[in-house]
């Protein structure tokens, strides 16, 4: 009898499995010249309103936090500061992201980072039955109910983004 090939799941997928949360994995071809959420949405056949990106920031009081926002929106640093109990929040420099999270640009997930950083999910996610977030590597998205993502990450839901200007 042939051995079954072992699935190469990401930490994010393993966490959802362990919690008994239903999800779907969607893979797509990575374009190194375009890692945008708009490109990801087109690649996985989902509207951009349902594709969310994870951004890493640092608060003056809390330290590292993660903001999960619509792919076509930008993080509102003042709103994130207010939601997270900080006076000021700034984006973590891209060079620091891997060391802090274990994830590279274009593959940062709110699930399964090196540490369990506080997660803030934009309230727009709750209007969707399902949303897509990175599975923890480029070319792979997890499709999950927003309420299940909140449960799995212990996220705070707040208005933390605005349309890009």
C-alpha cells in the first residue's frame, strides 16, 4: 500500500485544524513584481472587498500589534492607536517583519506568528460571510468566516482602515 503524501500545511492552517474551525485553502501563482492584495484577489477569483491583508505595527505602549484590513484600504494609524490603547502607532519597518513574525512580505498571516501578537480586525470584515487572509506563505490564502478568525486570533474588531487616497 502506497504511503499518503504528507500535506505541507502552514502554522495558520494547523491552528485552525486544532481549533476545529472550517476553512478553505486557495493557492495561486505568485508574481514577485506584484504582491498587492488586488493582484491576490484577482488570482484567487474573489472580490477585493473579501481579501484582507495583515500589517504589522508597533504601539508606544503595547509594542507589536497586527492590523487586518481590506486589501484595497489603508491602515488608519490613529484609529489603530485608539483601538489598541496606544497614543501612537507606527508601521514596523519591512526589514523587521520576518524577525518578529516569521513571515515575509506577501505572506504575513494573523495566525501562527512567532508570538501571539494582539490582532485588530477591521470592522468591514464582519459584513462578509467569508474573507481571505494569508495562510502564512506567498501563494496561499485561507478562506474563513470573519467570526471564526476573530475567535482563532482573539482579535479585537474595530474601524482601523480607510479607503486609499
